[in-house]
């Protein structure tokens, strides 16, 4: 297995950050196998969604509706509503496994690999790419 960690700047507010290009570059010289994408953080996740046509903003809106940033959460350290950030990975897991065929991620036409980060308290994230040859 080959693995690499990249650093992604997410900033100080909720974001859906497309990391497809970074993932594609990681597997570019590989053959067939599996790409595993993992975020080693308790407040971020990986989503496979369409970006650029409003779906990324729709996802953030849905998160706000499902998990509002309010003081109702028992987990209270950090900024207001930070407890919801710790619940996020139960809905948007911190990992995804994707098929790679001849060095290309086998995504659908409009699919992108995205880092979802609602935690503005941590402006940078680590993402681990791991490739398991077929």
C-alpha cells in the first residue's frame, strides 16, 4: 500500500472543498486498485458529490438545517455550536473508498471527492490518500 498525507486549507467557516485534483494526481501513476481517502479529524468528513452547480452550497445548507450551530449541544468547547461539528462525521463519514482503473479514479460524470469541514476553529486539515493495488 502506498500512502501520502496532504494539508488542505479550509478557512474559518464551513466549507465543501473539492480535492478531486489532488486525489487524481496521487493515483495518476498507478494501475488498477482502490483509493482510500481518510480525514483524521473528529469534525470533518469526505463526500462524493457534484460541485460548482450549487450542490456544495446545498450540502452546507442541509447540514445547517439538520445540525444547527446552536448552543444546544452538550459538547461545548470551541466556538458557538461546535458540538454539531463533532456529530457531523456520523452523517458524512471521514473516509471514502473509490475504484481506480488504469490510474484514474472511476468517478461518475458529475462526481467530485470533497472534504466537508464545518469547524471554523481549525483552518487547516490533513487528508490521507492510500492506494491499494488490485
